[in-house]
C-alpha cells in the first residue's frame, strides 16, 4: 500500500475521526490517487452566490423564518476570517451582552468561517442549519441533530462531505470553488 494511504488515517484524516474504517480507507485512497478534489468538484460543481455579510444575514434569516420562527432573533450573521478551521470551528453562535442604558441586552450572533464564502450552497446550508439549531438546542445531543435533520434532511451526508473537503485542504489540496480555486488534475481512470 502507498505510504500516503497507510499513514492517512492517523495523520491526514483528522476531520473524519469517528467514521468507519472502510470509509476512511476510501478517502485515503482518493488522496493517494490525487482524486479527492475531483470527486468533490464532480459532486458539487458550483459555489453559492452569497458574497456579502448582508446577503448571508438574509440567507440565514430565511432559513430561520422557515424552521425556527419562535427562536430568539439574530442581531448579526457574518463571514468571519478569524475563525480557525484547525480548531474545528466551521461557524459559531454567540450571545453578546451589551449595556443599553441601565439594562443588559443580550443579542444572538452567528459567524461562519470565511473559507465557506467560496463553497457549494449545500455546505453553506449545512453550516447555517447547524448554527441555527443552537438557538434551540445548546448541546450536540440527539435533539440537536434531530433539529438539524428537520431543517436539512441530508445534514449528516453534507457534514461528512464538508469534512472530506476540509481533509482535501489539509492534504495540501487547492481550494475548489471561488476566485482562489484551482482546477484539480483530471483522473486517469
């Protein structure tokens, strides 16, 4: 077996921890064959069109209006260039407390890693749904994931494929969508 593939589960698949060994082996083989990026581009050929923080706010608000009308209002939704994927943060949900007069006001914010400004619409939906679910469910428990799947029935598959993309980037693969994207070498199958 190729040395990249044999060391991949331990060294290169940190974003896929917890998935079955046969799945990890398939991803490792795609990395070894330098076909992982092409597989992702074939599955998701286009990037979403959400380019600004204002457009992102409207996009997330539309999801919230469809599925979580009774949830706390969002004060801000933005792409955040400071979120570090290496810390496994694809997005964050926070409550920001501010003093207004003699009262303390709490406002909810969602931030999505700027890396996902150039990603397929399915990945943006998955991350947005995940962060919105935290408005109702704080912990990553059964109720949380049921809510994610209610808002996006393919949630688990999309999360896996987004993690595959992060694995591609971690294996020194180029960005696949957007202005900084590089075409992946065609497979010679």
